[in-house]
């Protein structure tokens, strides 16, 4: 059987280059930091100390863009949270030394780390962390024990490895409140939380990449078709 050797030319090389560009991973897969899109708490001290304060960047002295800023690059800046409580932190109701806080990531997302700014005057001693895809069935993941943040001083984030998982809801069952060396007022507190996404969270081609892929395949097909017709 006679076979024909297909030789590459400028047209094929150009088409392949476009296709390779479309298939190459984007910078967005590096692991951006994300904020939850919603949060609920089993109790709240008052409207001034809403749980929403822990996801809206209130009190962060160095901000980030959720879904864009690289997690490691941001944490390398040692971002601090203000110790001023009003409208910047969450506290449980007076007398509640344990509470349940649920964070909604907005959709099922692959994450692997948690950044926690443990409120510096109350905080909590332990949190049981559970995850769920439907906000109904929760699976226990791990317990975390943040260290005390010094009272009346701006405080930094503590990072906890969660292991690679895909989830939408993350629940904290906090206890040991206040933190051992904190405020004698019997409440729990959180400053801010954020999560690190993994490369798996961005495996679907972006619209621009998908367009390049179609163009690359179309250009490659046209080149091969012309070569075939010229041989005929």
C-alpha cells in the first residue's frame, strides 16, 4: 500500500501554534484567593457585628480581588486585620460561647486552604470544619485550633491546609470562646475568612480560549484540505 508523507509548512505550523495557545493553561489556574459569597451564623451579638463582616473585606488593611489575586502572593504580604470591632468583625450573642457559622462559596469550587483572621479579643479556640455540596448533607473534614491573636493589636491571617476537595458550603462549629487569653466577655469572634482555589477550579476553557481553539482547528483543517486538493 502506498502512503503519502504529509510535510509541514508555514500554514500548518501557524494553525498548530494557534491550537497550542488555545489549549495552554491560563494564568488564572495559579490558585486565586476567593471570598465566600454568603454567610450565616447561629447567633449574632448585634447588626453592627454581622457575620457578613467576615467575607466583605471589612477591616482588612490590605485588600484583594476575589477570584483574581493569587492566594500565596497575597498572604506573602502578611495582610493585617484591624482590631477595631464595629462593622469589621463578627461576634456571637452575649453568653454564647459556641456557635455555628456556614459559608457559601456560590458554586462548587475546588479549594485546598483556609485563611482565617481569628478575632484578637474574643476569637475561638476550636472549630470543627465540615463541607457540603447541597447545604443539607455535611461531611466532617477536620478540626482547627487557631492561636490567640494579641489583644488590641492589628492581627494577621492563619493558614490551614484542608486537602484538595470540591465543595460549595463550609461550616465551622466554633467553641472554646473566647480564645484562652482574650476578652472575658463570653462571646465568639471572627475577623475574616478566605479560601485558596486549586488549578482544578479553572479547567473549563475560558470563552477567549474556546474561540482560539475553534480558530486553530478550523485553520488546521483548511491547510490540510488545500494540501489534499493540490495533490489531486
